[in-house]
C-alpha cells in the first residue's frame, strides 16, 4: 500500500486521494491539539468543590468561654476548700457546719397559743386532782378486803374521789360478787405482792 494511506482522517471502506493527503493530516492534527487544550481548560458544570469552611464552625469561642468559666469556678472552690482546711489545721477545733435553717410556718403562733392553752388547762386539772381528798381510807379498805378473802385484784380506792366514780365502783362490786357466786371469774386471780 501507499504510505500516504497510513493515516486516514476518517475510517472509510474505500479511500480516495483527498483523504490520504498530508495536508489533511496536518489539519486533523491541529484540530486534535485544539480539542485537547479545550478539554484541559474546561470547567465542570457540576460543583464538585468542597463546601466553604467557616472558622466559627471549627473554633467555637462560646464553648471555650463556658469551659474557661467552669474551670475558674472549680479553681475558686478548690481555693476556698484549701483555705478552710488550712484554717482548721491552724486554729482550735470549731464546729463550722451549723444548720442555720429555721423552720418557718404560717400558723406557728396559733399552734403556740393552742399549746400554751392546753398546758394551762392540764396544770389546772392536775392541781384539782392533787387537791382532792379520797373518800375512802386505804388501810380500812385493805383490811376489809383481806377479811373477805382477798381474792382478785385489790381495787385502788384512794383514786376514787368523784361521786360518779363512786357509784360506778359500787355497781362493779355488786356485779363482780354476783358473777363470783355463779362461778364465773371476770378477772384472773392475781397474788398480792408482799
């Protein structure tokens, strides 16, 4: 074959003399270089660059300020504790953990007045009970109880000082004696201590 046929600008089945000229080879080579240069300087239509970096996303000053404040607060508290420990070692032993909380109530005065009133009434009742003399003599009642057999609990008569209690006690004695005659013992039999 002809050496001019080594280069064909277009693939053809049948070649002619216009396709095999060196001039055509030169033109095609120029077009190829131009196309290659255009490919090298072309910019993509899709933005493939990384996003823009902002410094406030990387270096967060507000967070750093908060950490610095927290560290300063911890250092201040540590300094205060060290001073307290040094004072405790240096000085005499003192209690420095007093509970300074005072309970505050809205009705404290009312409750205090009620408490004072109840206390005064109780003292009055105690004084009246102390001033009251018993109706029965203990010694004569005890000898009478022993003369009747001394069964059951010896009733403490010296505290029966009100007339209503006296009548109740008399009814109790009658009922208990009746039950004893019937064979029923309303109380356990206790032995009298010497």
